[in-house]
């Protein structure tokens, strides 16, 4: 039984922290909307755009490991605020770089943004490992997915409006703006949310006046959530399950980012669908919507039906993903392809929420959740970075003929890895007695 007022206080905490991470995603997925406009203005190839995208993912992957370890020492709130400051400045600079149009500058700035945003997931997970019970974390992973996808919904609706012009609050006509505003407006939103989080968020229930809320749970009994760096490092890097999940997460990242980063340009070029068309706006809403649904459903199933075990659920989802992508590779027409993007997004984001936040909290507990998340999540973005570079070169040479085929091997490998640990019940590495 939760103490009086705890639910409301946790809701406030979750709300401001979640909105902070939502704004990170607006500052991350803005480039998918700007992709074609940037290429048209500066004559960038798809390979060039793939390299810009990859710079973010590689820097993010590197930062996840370093910043995950730092976050377990600093605390989640400080980590999120550091990341917010970095992504705000990087997005402002990226928009300003449009006045020069130098490829190397875009690559460098997107890399800085990626490193800054790598404070986000460890900080978010670190805070919520303290605020949620061990049997609530799969469901929380669905909530985590919802906050991510809220940011994607926002930029998928706001982005086309910025490029086409819109009426603000029904009173002010905003003309069509240059794509640089896709970076400046989300940066402003993130700055505002950071102020709210600094005022209202707390790292732990204890800081908010709630003590021993989850008494009896192994990683809630110790009130100190700031782990010793050496102990945290050894606990995580010597756990074999961390690395199995990390490799599977690389496969998730490759599929997820192939859809998320390229579907706007695919619809524009392969099917001549404008960004402000009804079909694109519907797809731009449905992809993050079903991603949220997949995150929540998979987390709930792993909590309630599989007793907190993530691997069996993830293995099944990877198998479904393989079948869906094979089917997508055989269809034609703008509407069927749009449906295919939506369904693939459902599967990719279901494994994303299970293997990142939920499994990281299971493995790391309150003291090491951020570093566990950092290790696992870094591989997601290594896989994404590699996929972006390979896919950009493939698209330059063959067009969109093999676009869906490109995702199939990643999904197959993910399924194999998850089946290899489907029988594991306890993912924590325990100290010897």
C-alpha cells in the first residue's frame, strides 16, 4: 500500500521528468523532417545525410557508457539538466549553421548534440528506478515509451507546420519558415521544460519526504542511490546478460532508426507525398502512437504474465518483426507502405522499451540502473549509426528497392539473441557471500 500523497507526488515527478525527455526527442527527430530540405539546399547526397545522422548516434553511444556511470554518481536530475543545456545549445547552433552549409560543421554539431542527449536516458531511468517498484518497471517502460513518442508526435506535427506555415492560437498567421526553425523552436521548448524540471523534480521519494515506500525490495532497502563508481562498473560489465541484451538492442536500434529517420523522405521521394499532406500527418501521428502502445503492452505482458522476465517477450516480438518486414517488402502503393511503417514501428519500439529501461532497472537496481542503461543503450545507437551509414550508401546506389529488405537481418539476429536467454529469471549479478 502506497502512503497517502505518494501517487500524486510521483505523478508530478514523472510528469516533469517525462516532459524533459519528451523535449529531447523533439530536438532529436527534427532532422528527419529537415532531411530532404537540407539535401535540396546544399546538394547533400543520402550518404552525406547518413553520416550526419550517424554522428549523432555514435556520439550518443559513447556518451551513454560514460554518462551512465557518471549519472549513477551525480544523480538523475543533474544529469538531465546537463543534457538539456547541451541539446539546447547544439540545436541553436545547428540551425545557425544553415547560413554556411558546411557538411563537416553539421556532422560536428550533431555529434555534440548526441553526446549531450546521452545524459537523458540514464538520468530518466535513474530517477524512476527509485520511484517505481520492481514489479512496476515493465509497465513504467511503457510509460517511458509514451513520453518518448509524445516528443515524436509533437515534432511530426509541428515540423511540417513550420515548413508550410500555420496559425498560432487561432490568431497569428506564421508564414512558412526555413528548416533551421525545426531546430530553434524545439530548443526553446526544451529550455522552458528544463526550468520546470529544476523546480519540481526530485531524485528519490526520500527527497520528497516519503521513506521506505518499497520496504523489503532488495534495491530499495538502501536509501543511498549513489553507487561507488568501481562497484557499479564491476557489477555491470561482468554481467553476461548486459552484453547479450546490448547486442540485441543494436538490432533494435538499426530497425527503429531506419523507420524513424527515413520514413519522411521515403514518403516524399518514393510516393510523392508532401509533409503537410493528410496521409503524412496521419502516419506521423500513428507511428509514435503505436510505438507507445507497443511499449506499454509489451511491458505489461512482461510484468504480469512473465513475472518480470523481458527476454521471452522480446524474442516473440522480434519474430513478429521479421514477418512484418518481409510482408512490407512485397507490397506497393503509398497507403499500404504507410501501414507497413506503422506496424514495423510497433514492433521495434516494443523491444526498445523492454531491453532499455525495464531490463536496465532489473539488472542495475537503484544504484547501477543508469550505467546498466548506458551500456545496453550504447549498443542501440552503435547499431543505429552503422545502419544509417550503410543505408545512406545503399539508397544512393539502388534507390529504395531494398529499403525494407535492409531491416530483415537485424530483426533475425535480435530474435536469436533473445531466445538464447529466454529461460533466465534473475538478471542481477549477485556478490559472493
